[in-house]
C-alpha cells in the first residue's frame, strides 16, 4: 500500500479528554495515529487501548511543549512525514488566577503551549499538506476566546490569537485543498477542570452547558467540511456566544466578574 492510501492523524495533547476523543473517533474511521503528549505512561496506555479496541498501532512521541528544544525537534520530525491527513492541536491548560497574582513562568508556559508550539508545529505540518494538496488542520481554541473575563486574561487572549491565526490561515490555504478549523468548545468534561481551585463553573448556570468530549469531537469532525473556520459545538455554547455579543458591555463585565 502506498503512503497516500494511509490516513494519518497527528494529535497533540492526545491523552487529554478532547485529544483522546479525536484519537478514538479517527481510529474508528480507519486512521493511523501519531499521538503526542508529555506523559509517556499515559501515552503508552492510550496507544495500547487503541490497539486493543481498533487493532491499530499508533506511534507516540513524548514532548513537553514548554521545552523549546523538544518543540523544535518535534517540528523537524513532523516536517519529515511523507503524508499527514489531519493535524490536530489540542494541548492546552486552564487559568484561574488574577493576572496580577500570576507567576511569569505560568504565563510564559501558557503562551508556549497555546501559541508558540501550535504555530511551530502547524508550520512544520503544512508543507506536506500543500504538497499533497489535501489535509485538515484543527486547533482546539475555546469559547473563552469570545469571553474575556477576570482570571482568564492570558487564556482568553491566547485562544483569541488561535481564532485569528486559524481564520487567516484558512484564507491562505482553503483554495489549496486544506481545511482549517478552530474548535471553540465551552465547558467539556475532561481533566481540564480538575486542577486545584478550578471548579468554578459547575454551580453558576441555570441551563446545563456541559458537553462530553466525544460529542464535541463528533461535531468538530462533522463540521470540518463546511467553509466555516470557527466551530462552536453545542446549542448552549452558541447561545452564550450570541448573548455575549448582544449584552450591553457594562452588564457583560458585571456577569463576568460575578462568575470569576
Ligand atoms: N475542557 C474544557 O472545558 C475546554 C473548554 C474550552 C477549550 N478547551 C481546550 O481544549 C483543549 C484540550 O483540553 P481538554 O479539555 O482535553 O483538557 P485535558 O484533558 O487536560 O487535556 C489537555 C492535554 O494537553 C496536555 N498538555 C498540557 N500542557 C502541556 C505541555 N506543556 N506539553 C504537552 N502537553 C501538554 C495535557 O497533558 P497533562 O495531562 O500531562 O497536563 C493533556 O493531555 C485545550 O486546548 C483547552 O484549552 C477545553
């Protein structure tokens, strides 16, 4: 079988709730996988469970995205791949501290993971897709990109960066056979919210905005063929997005401060 007959998806943050959901759904659709994350044990466990369930043998690469050398080495490895059907950036983490109280290390790590690594790896994966005149690039952004709020300043800003970057990229490559999507999930049941003191959203809503990662990913993959770059999964999340633009700014800021 030639390489062009193989469907390969490269997934960062692969062991996370959303990353692993992409891995399972794509494995179920016949994809080979290259899984990237920073925890070697979790990566091995995920690869093993995908092997048992789907009969595939995913490759794995361990890389911590705050390590510039590791990212550069990973970018070189991606650039050497002969075929990439899908490149999915999901690595990320949350924030729950006022900007004034945040350590600079934490801020720089968030920028490294959400922006620097994503840009370098996307740049490394793109030439292969351009050459094959096909492919898809998904970066997991957030509904938070549209909802600047206290204790979310760097997170929200990095995710807004992702949305603008992916939208610009779409304008450059959509005519070249490449699909681009910035997935903007709202509250999703993953480890993302299990970090210390980050359970703030669970009690504040009258309607339940929470989604399962499998449902979020199903929508992402289904919507990939549409011309829309920004994908907001779920009716409640779309409602929140629309409401946030319609609310008078003063009221929006009051609600944002109350939720923080
Ligand atoms: N869950 C939500 O409610 C929600 C909402 C909106 C957007 N998102 C976005 O969805 C994406 C996936 O998050 P998730 O919900 O699936 O959370 P998750 O379960 O915590 O998964 C995030 C993954 O990224 C990895 N990661 C974090 N820092 C890294 C680093 N320095 N180097 C390499 N990998 C790193 C994590 O590894 P470790 O486990 O080792 O930390 C984990 O495997 C994130 O970009 C997040 O911003 C999530």
